C-alpha cells in the first residue's frame, strides 16, 4: 500500500539522481584507477615518500587556506560596505576551496608544484641535519653573527633573512605559514581560489557583485605580495652582500650546513658558482648528490669540506648511500675544477633553454 502513496515525480527524480550518481562514481573510479596505475608504474626513485607527501600536502593546504582567508575576508568587507549583505553571507558560508582547486589541477602546474616540493624537501633535510658539524664553542649561530657584522650591507641582509624565515613559519611545526611565493605563483593561486569561491557561493542573481568584490580582493592580495621578500631571495641577497671569495667559500658552506641553514647554503653555492638558486636547490635535494659534488669541485672546495657536507646530508637523509659516497670521495676529488666548470656549463644557460635540452635528451 505504501507504494501507492509515492508520487511518480519523486520516483523519477530519485531514479535520475541515482543514475547521475552512478555516472559520477564511474568517472571517479576511472580517475582513481588511472592515478593508481600511474603511481604503480613510477620508478622507485621518482616516488615521493610518505613523510614528504604528508608535509607537501600540509604545505599546499596551508598555502591555499592563507590565500583564501585573505581574499574571502576582504571581499566580505567590500560586499557588506556596498549593501550586499546577503551576498557577503553567501560567500562567508562557503567551505574550504582546497579540494576543489586541487581536483581542478592547480598543483599540477610544474612550476608551482616544483617550488613547493623543493621547499618541503629542503626544509625536511635542513631540520634533520646534525647540529654543528664543526666545533664553534659558544659562538652565535651563523645568521645571528652576520646580523651583528660591521658591514652594514651584510648585517641588514642577515636581519632581512631572519625576518623572512620567521614570517614563513613552518607547517612541520604546525605554525602559521605566510605565502611568500613570487608574484606569478601567488597570483595563480589567488585567481584559482577566487574562482572556486565564486563557484561555490550561492548568491543567485547577484553574481556580478560577487565577481567585482573577488576580483578587487585578488588584485589587492597580489599587490600586497610585492612587499614580502621570500626567504630564498633574502638568502641570495645575503650571499651577494657577503660576496665570499675563493678560500672563504668552504668555511662558509661548512658553517651554513652546521647551523642547519640549508637555504643559505644553497644561496652561497649559487652565488659562488653563478648558477640560479633553483638549480642549486635541485642539486641539494637530489639524493644522488653527484651533481652537487661536481659544483663544489668547480668551486675548488677541498676534500674535508666536501666530506663534512656529504656525511651531514647522509645523516639527515638515510636514503643517501653513505658508503657509496665514501667510496666516491677519491673520484670526486679527482675532478679538476676546470673540468667541473666545463661539465656544468649547460646548467648556467637560460632555464627554458636548458629544460628543452633535457627534454630532447630524454626523448631519445
């Protein structure tokens, strides 16, 4: 008898909903299968370990959340001041945009993904470095010492780097994370987040008012970003101010590693070698290490310094083969600085030119 009370229109709607759900589930299942297959066929050295994956996910979430909060809060204020209280309430009610922008492919952009991945890897390795590779007694840490340098340029650059580090915080510590990406990457995230907020907000015919508020909020966020100096740029400015020459380089590299200042270590190597910061960072986070040793030999870094750096990195990241590194030391030192510079010459080329060369090489 209960079937007689069922409205045929409700039954039709339920059936249509079920069919739509089945189709959506079919598509989702296909995506999951493809993702699983892609992951399964990745070579072992291309897979991201669980710890790095978790920290990368946390960094992505924190980055989106920070940008989203800034854009949403300002847009809500704009809408409220413009007499659009209902639209402001609709925007305020929207949940996190992270899942939406992630599914849409925001972090599939190789430049954005590469930047966040490299930061996470460098931060993870830096935090695991053995403390004080060399004995320094009661001497202040490297950055603190440089902040008190008599050279005003060095002191100011060191203070700026300390400020950049404090502002960024760390997802690993569970603290707030400032989004100090370069302008193009910050802008990409901001516009995607704004589009996701627009898509999820239920504002009816008032979409134009929402669009105007979101666009103005994004432009404001992008302009404000120009006032922040990413820690990587601050480190390069400090390395430039120090302007280490010849025999000064090994001692500074050893001290940077000993203090766990891996970002500054990268900047010092980049400054001394003439390579871009990103290039050197890629070498440091590469567990193979071969390219890093050749760069250091191009700088005529001595055996003891290379050994200290190699052993410190191996202790920080057990996946590095410490025995293999020890066996390679003689071969590393057998590379003459002149030969190392010739071998590294392609890395000093324009980034896109070098990427094209690598792409053509892997396609053969």
